[in-house]
């Protein structure tokens, strides 16, 4: 499912016009993006949680040249599915 499919599904389930559903999806994604940029956890009960984690610096190898490189420390986003989502996928 891509964004257009998601907008169509939201429009159908919520009884909205496609443009209104697109604005709602954009607003939701924007709010999640902004909260994660501030380092906040975004939890949706029954669905899951988005969390920002700190990654450590690590050594790796360039597969083409075999040369060792250093991957710097940074931040990454992880999604942890909620219990209801995990059970619905089984």
C-alpha cells in the first residue's frame, strides 16, 4: 500500500472526500515526523509506537573494495508493533 492507496482507504472508511483525506493523512504524518524530530515517542494504543534510538559508531567494510569504513553514531527511528497489530498479522 502506498500513500495514494492509504488516502483512498481513509476516504472510504471515514466517508471523506479524497482531498480532505489527503490533508488528514498529511497532517498525521507531519505530526508524527515533528514529534520524532524532537526525540519524542509516538504511541498509538493497539497499533504500536515509533521511538527514536541512538546508534553507536561502528566499523564496516565496503563490499566493492573491501576497505574498512567507520559508520558514525547517530539517531534512527524504530517501530514497535502493539499487541493487537501483532495478533492481527499472525
